[in-house]
C-alpha cells in the first residue's frame, strides 16, 4: 500500500521572505522602485504636524508606490489594494510590511490631492532628462470614461419635477400602509430612504433652475453628463491627454465634463505648452540632443476641428483634419482640391456658366448644375433665375461666391444652344473666404509628408488610452465629483508614465 506524507494544513507556518531571492534581478519591481526614488515627495510634508507624541505617519512615498504599482497591475480599486497589501509580495516589499486600510487611503488621497497631482509634471521631467521625451510630435485626444453613476438617475428639469410629484404621492400611500405594521425599525429605514430620494430630487431641481446652461444633471453626481461613445451614450467624463510620440508618455492631462472635444483643442495645446516650457526652462539635466527652440508638431483628430480653432492656432504646426475628409485621409484617398483662390499663381479672371438646352440648366466652371427656380421681374426686364446649392466644397469658392449657393439671372431670349454667361471673379480678401483656414488645413494634409506625420497620431495617443482603459481596467471612475475624478485620472497617467520610465511589463512576471 502506498504511503504519502501527512501534512497538517491547519498548523501555523512561518515563511521568511527573502525579496532578493523571490524577485530575482529581472523583476520590474526594481526599476519601478528606482523611478519612485527619483520623485520628490517633500511637498507632502507640509500636510503633517510632525508632533513628538502620537503614532508616526506612514511615509507618503511608500503609500504612493503601492497605489501606482497596483494600477500598473490592473487594479484601480483601493479596497482591493488593501487586500493585496497583505498577500502580494511586491506590495509587501514596497510598504515595508505595513498593511493598508481603506479609510486611511481615503483620508490620505483627500489630504494630498494637490501634491499627488503635482507628481505628474515630475514624471515629465524624468522622461525629458532621460532622453525619452523629445517634444517633437505631440498627439492630443480625449476618451470617454464611465462615471460612478447610474444612467437612470440622470434627467432634465421636467423629468425630475414629474418624478418628485410621483414620489410625494407614493410616500403618502406607503406611509398609510406602513402605519399598520409593527416593526418600527424597518419603517424608519424605509422613511429615511424615501426622504433621501426626495432630498436628492429637490437638490437637482434647484440646481437646474440656478444653472440654466445645464440641460440635465445626475441626482448623485452633479459634474458628470452624457458622453457619446461608439454610437451610444454613457454617463461619464471626457478625459483629455497629450502624448509624446517618441516616448509614448503623457505630457499633459485633465478631465472635463463637456461631451465634445472641439472646445478643448486650444486649452489642451496651451496646457501642453505650459508643461513643456516648465520642463525646458527649469530642468538642469537636459540631454544635449534636445532642441529647446524647436516648434513641436501637434496632431489632433477630427473631433477638435473647427474654423475658429484653425484660425486661432494658425501659427502652430497643427495637423487636424475636419470631419468631411478624416476618413479619406486615414485611407489615403484624399483627393479634394483646395479653392482656386488659395492656389499660388492663379490667373483666373472670369467664371463661365454654359447653358444646356436639353435640361434647361447652366453648368459652371466647378461642374455644378444651376437649375431654374423662378421668374424675377424688374421694372424694365423679366429674368429667369438659376441656382445651385453645391458651392460649399467647390474649388472656385471665394472667386465666384462666398456662400454655399450661387444664382444667376438670365433674360429669356439669350437661352439658346451654345450660350455662355461670364461673371468676373470676386475681389474677396483671402481670409474672408468662408472656411478659409479649413481649406488651408486640407491643402496641408493632402501632401504625402503630411500623411506620414499624421499617421503617428493613432499609435501614440490611442495606444496610451488602450493600455489605461483596457489592459489596466481603467474604463470607469470610482470616485465622485470632478475634482476627485481628476485625481483618479492623474494617478492613472502618472502610473502610466512611471511604467514607461521603468519599462514595466506584465510579461516579466
């Protein structure tokens, strides 16, 4: 009969942890710890009284090391971090054997919210001084992230007023029913639940009446809103970021509540330039290969495109296609021609409209058809009006007309085969041509070199968002309120940058 060793599973055992032997030389924890040692945590000291009596506080560097490493492992929950701090060897190593508590982490992050966010610019300093960041090509984009809010609790003013009336009627009916029951504790809990809902509805109604610029609001998360994502709407925030192409590191980041990116084009470029200037002016160990005077190239997708943004950013080397040409540019099939007015050396003096007797239409120089619309009667003559509405994308726009439509008046006796009506070109100043800067951007993007530059956008910024939201499970926020949400997004971007600096990889385990 076979004999097996009997093991007492309930017997207490002690295992000495030799971290050097456990991790080995190739483990990513070593590079991670080196990067964390390069960060300055002196700002955190100002939030402590440093009294002689009382228990000493846990070192902020250890706490932040645990938070960032936990994010790199794909955990964004602070409660889960507290559990992992007892069982995960890397976290035990970083914390020096101290165990974390959720209430402590909550107070710590609330106390040091500004100091934690300031760690972000330090990672940009480290990336620049190490030669990873070169500030040459910068991609800017936004991504929609779900808020810690139920979709059914967001609504408009009239929705909440209707719900409030129904809740009042329901409360009266329920109170009558509960008065017949004997369990007073259970009744009190139900009453508190109803009162909480009524208070939330009253607050939401008051908020929407005071803030007329807001169409809708969430009952328990006032700062979030509807965000369009993949053809659907989610209740969340618009997380913005700018990424350096060479290193793949974030240079600037923030969270906004607006659903569209177009209004954040200029603010994000300004924030990125502010961080770049701060690093270039204050860093003492810049690589000799870094050019302080070079103008960076900014890449944005069609969500940021508008004539106003193009005009405001005309002095910046920006590559941003408008919606109508974005797909063609991505596929490499951009064939639209810019307006003749914008072409250097244009010698066109007249625009011709050729009459077609069989269809009673005019064909203009831009191959648009002008069709008969009405009879126009003046004091002395009668004219036929021909009009087209396809001038918005015509290459002769600005020479022929500045609007999206064009009409001509012709006397009936001239309408014979071979007739051509000639109009002199308009003396329109360049910058008064409608969508002038949009056309200039299209012209800029139509070259092969521009297409090559713009192709760098997707791999840099979309890759960063993919890692944060997909690999590291950061597809939702757990905190409420835009200030706390900005803290969460900062932590994830800082952790991402630290991962780049330490060459962190899950495959190394």
